[in-house]
């Protein structure tokens, strides 16, 4: 399983006719979301501390040239590229990619002090800016810039274990209070663990959940909003490895007061 997180679709008008994206969508039944022409070679980027750099490929699968803008943020998806402060330099920050051509993005660590006993999480953003269409003067149109945002994990040299095996150390529990229950997972490992397709009980009767458990931390899901109130005895889920492939697993759930 490969997943890519996309954020920040932007729409604008280049003519006197200006409208909000939502208004245009309601006004036109034929409206459909924009599709990115730029495709990344991986769904996450792991930066090994012992390496001089990390890189990822970008391919233009569209039929027209595309302008690519690249930046890294520390977790705020709304932060503007010029306002982010991260210990990385990305090259190139902007480039034109012709149809069928590839571009390599290089990420270099600047040497700032980060935790040595656990991974640090940042986000790599790739904005796909399409060219202006050749239309008659005065023609109204809407253009979309599509952003792809993936995890950038900085992994210290002290971490030698296989992160794919960290899923075996996850501890699951359910806690109910005042008629509201939540499912909690505790991660005692030094790795960020991406959990997908999380289900409890009969798969056909449960809504799939997902999230990322931080190193030496935990996260929880409120079950009264998604799953039935019946006690959750077991869960099935998937964990994404460094290559973006899903490793399936099952676990029992402890009941806590």
C-alpha cells in the first residue's frame, strides 16, 4: 500500500472574474478536483544521519510543462515556505519539469541539534504549478496548484533496529468514561509508526481509522464517533514501512478503567 498525503489545493482567477473555489464548485456540476502532474517516487523520505544527503525523484506524468516549488515544514501545513525554519536545505527550491522528464530533489541536513534517541519528523512539500493556458483575451478560467506533502524522517545513527519490527511493541487499550470510549495505542519504540486501515471486530462493520504514533508516545481515537459502543477485544491494522508498503498485523486490546 502506498499513500500520499495531499494538502492545500489552491484556486485563483487570472481575469476580472474572481470567485471562491467552493462557489465555483456549486455553480458548475461538471467541476472536478485538480489532478497533479508531478508524481513523487516515494511516499516518505528517510534521512539517515550518517548520510550526506537524502533524495527523492519527481516525474511529470502530464502533457504540459509544470513548475515545481519545494520546501520543508516542521509540522504546520499552513506555514508559508519563506516562514519555515527547519535544519534542512532543499535543492532545487523551484524548477521547471517538462512532460515525461524527471527531477531529483536533494535534501541536506544543516547540522542543527536534534534528538539522538528517537526520530524527528518534518514534512516535504512539492507544489505543482501548471502553466497558464493559451486562451482568448478576456476568457474566464480557474487554475489549480496541487501540493503533495509527505513525511521527512530524520533517523539518528544510534537507531539500529528494524523500524518495521517496531509494530510488535505497540500496546493497545480501550478506555471508557461517562459512556464514551476511546482506543489508545502506546508506542515504546524510537520510531514514528504510521498506522493505517485500523479496524476492530468485524471488518465489514467498522470504519477504518488511521494515524501516526510518535516515538515513546501514544495516540487515541474516540470510538463513540466512529465505532459501535461494543467493547473492542482485538484490532487489525497495517503499518507503513520505509518503502511505503503496508505490513498487516493483529493485536489484542486491553480494557482499562
